[in-house]
């Protein structure tokens, strides 16, 4: 619009195309990088022999990643808000489109688990109904919280894992991460019009500086506590630069970014809205983050919960300092990558 105002009736076709091509290229690069990392990790796990199944799974992943990348663009979010404008039918259609790539994965299953598929469909449609018909006005905070909980808890307690039987041992359920991530951002930021979530495709120098400081502060406290408590044990698992890069990409997308959106961009922000106290919101969200790690393993471990709480404080502080999710997600990725390469626990 600014270009049109300055240049009057000139042909603006090239100027209009350029802003469109850049985000499309960015999304394509993002999808390609994640799929390549996933393929490298999958082949390292011996899954390349099942070429058709792996190809369809990676294709499903690529389709799920497109909305994850697109929703990080403020222009896309604003256009979707205007297009939907509280129209329930359109909202449910887009929610169904987010679910649709799963049908590609479904084709590789000889005996698709019907109960798992129904649970997955309910996981998409029930929060969508809450987003559309949930409380607004004075009760808007409660309505927003219900949407977040309806997406978070079924994933947290592995309710939808049975929808992904290939490959064995639940690795296929990683596909639910980009599905849930896209759904969470769509329903909260677009449909419920929550602001301040910080899900923006942007990383600047300040994000890197804050991330480095937060990682250093956590390492100074977390590593000694982990070693003294016996939870962490030094080890060495370096297997090459490309594997480390692939692992970093996988950790960032499948662990760091989803958890930071949920706990910092949404839960911490919702608590801050309800209390008006950013410090209290940081503390409460960090404790909830620590408690959420009690079911990560064969038995609850208070040491894991304590370290996760301390890490949550570092992530939440980075979110407060920058107002975006890039810095806390980078810290989260660095913590998990360091743990996977240098420690057992």
C-alpha cells in the first residue's frame, strides 16, 4: 500500500510479487531443512530400507510443516483473521485441512488403528469447537485457557500416540507435533486473536545474546545440581557434525519450539494476563513446566522436575526479555542438545 501511494498508477506487479516470493521461498527452505534432518535421523535409525513408508511419512511431515511456517508470518495471520472473521464453517474447514495430511500417512498402514484415528480427529475438532464457541468477553481468559489445555493434555498423556503405529516404538507420533503446533497457533493466535504469543519468523542479534546469557545462567546452576544429585552423568556421544546439526534441527522443531509456544507464549502469557504480574507468571509457568516432565520416563523423578523447572525459569526469562519465542526456543534447543551429546540422565 505504501508503494502504491508513492508511485501513483505505475505498474506494481514486480513490487507485489517480490514480497510474496520471499516468504514462500522461506517456507520452502524451512520445510526442506526439517525434512532433510528427519530423513537423516530416520536413516540413522535404519528406516531407509522401508522406502515407501518413509517417503510417505516424510511427505506427511512436509505438508504439516507448511502451516507451521506460514503462521509465523504476521501478514498471513492478519489475512487469515480477516478471511475467517468469526465464521465457524471456514474455521472448521481450515482445521480439517490441518488434519488432512495425516491421510497420506494412513495409506502406509495395512490395518489402520480406528480408535487412534478417531482420537486424533477429536484432538483436532474438539479444541476447534472450543475456540469457536468458547467463552469470550469477560470470560475470554478462561476460554483461551481451555483451548490450550484441550490441545496440550492429550499430547502430554500420549492419548493420540496410537494413531501413529509406524515405525514401531512410537517414533511416528512425532508427526503429531507439527500438527498440534499448527493447530495451537491457528486456534489461539488466529481464531481467538491472542496477542503477545511471540510466534514470529524472526531472529535478531538480541535474541542470540539473550539466548546465550540464559543458557549460560542455566548451565552454571543446572549442571552442578544435575551432577551432584546423580541425575546427570558425563558421557560422549559425538557422531559427526551432520548428525549433530540434524539432531539440533529435530530438537528445535519437535521439542523446543512446541514446548516454548505452549508454556511461554501461551501458559505464561495467560497467567500474566490473569494476574498482571510477569514475575509470578514466570514462576508458575516454570513450575508447571517442571511438573510436566514427571511423566517423561519409566517413573517420576523429582530431579528431572527440578532441573526442568530451573530450565523453565531460563526460558521464561528469555521470553520476557525479547517478547518473542526465538530466544527461549534457542536456549531450550541448546540445553537439550548439550544433554543428548554430553550427558546421560
